[in-house]
C-alpha cells in the first residue's frame, strides 16, 4: 500500500537528516568512531537494543501491540525481508 511506502520513505528521510545534523554538530568528538563502518555498526547496535527494549515493554504492558515493535525488530535484523513483505 502507498501509505506503507510513504511512511518508510519519510522515516528514512527524517533519520538521514537527523544523522547528518548530529554528525555535523558532533564534529570530531572523541565518542564517535572515526571509521564510517564502525559508526554504522554502532548505530545498528543502538537501534537493535532499542527495538529489543520496545518489544519487551510491549510484551509486559500492551501485548496486543507486540506486532509494532516486532516489525521494527525484524526490520533491523533482516531489512530486505521486511521490504519484500510489504
């Protein structure tokens, strides 16, 4: 559906704009990896950690909503698989 495609586009655009601004503001800060592949790995780890936290939260508080964080978690683990299912 077009709504799903549009929301994915919007998410990616906003995420890219945020990261560009964050990295520009951080500059050469010592907490950022210098290598771009290390930075990408660090970001993936943080996003995976957040997705697992959200899944646990919904399982404990709103089990009926578990599909939302589960979809995000699957998107982190296998983005190509989630893209083809929509």
